[in-house]
């Protein structure tokens, strides 16, 4: 009997060792970076936003990026959205080769920003909107050009440092130089 117990212990030990070495039984070390979510767990402000601007769309994927405190949401109509955990939108990205509807643009941008874009005749070319609570709004159009607005909706020539522009001041200088050459 002791021989059987020893063999069983050895097999169990080997099994646990194999699982540990391959990573199946190891505990996660460090913070959770991303968590899949379901619609029902979203803050009410996000649900209201989706109901207002995307009433016919369903969520394809919802992830909570815990390190950034943002929800990333993919809709079945191709839109990619990002929200702060507080519920305020930070990014609206239209599907490839599509533009954001004027209803959404008018609803999420300050009136001054919308009026400026209307005067520039680019409302039907906007494919991405970004909001930075420290700086303001970035409006990207299909041709790669971007318009920047402060938190009050006033047009600014200098871009703010957004999450996609990690260059900081150098990136702002390069952007300004390109505009000067045009």
C-alpha cells in the first residue's frame, strides 16, 4: 500500500509540476490590465450615449482597460468607441471608409466647434473625434487633417498632446511646421 501511495504522490507531484511549468496553474502577478465586460455593467451615462447616438447598434466587444480607466467598445456597425469610467466619451472612430454622422458631431462637440467645422465645409468628412478632458477636442477628417478645439470649443492652431501623439512638444512643433509649409 505504501508503494501505491508513493507512486500516486509522485504522479500528482509530476502533474502539478508540469502545470506550473507550462503556466496553467500559475497565479497572475501584477495588476489586471483588461477585463471583458457586458452591456449591463456599463455606467448609465455610457448606456444613454449608446441609446442616443447608436440606437440600432449592438455591442460586439466591451473591455475595461483598468490601468487607463477607460472602456473600449466595439459596435456591430463598425464604430469603435472609448469612454472614461466616469461615462464621458473620449473617442469616436467611424468604420473604415465611413464618416461620423452630423447628428453625433453636433451632439458631442461644443457649438463653436461645430460652427467652425461647418464653415470649413468638412462636416461630411469627419472620421474620428477625440476628447481630452485636460485640453479639448481633436477632429480628424478623411484626408489626414485634424482640427483642434479647446474645452470651450474655440479653434486652436496648436494640437494638444493626445494619447496617439507621444512626441509632446517636438510633435507639436513638427505639426506646426507642416502647416506653415502648406
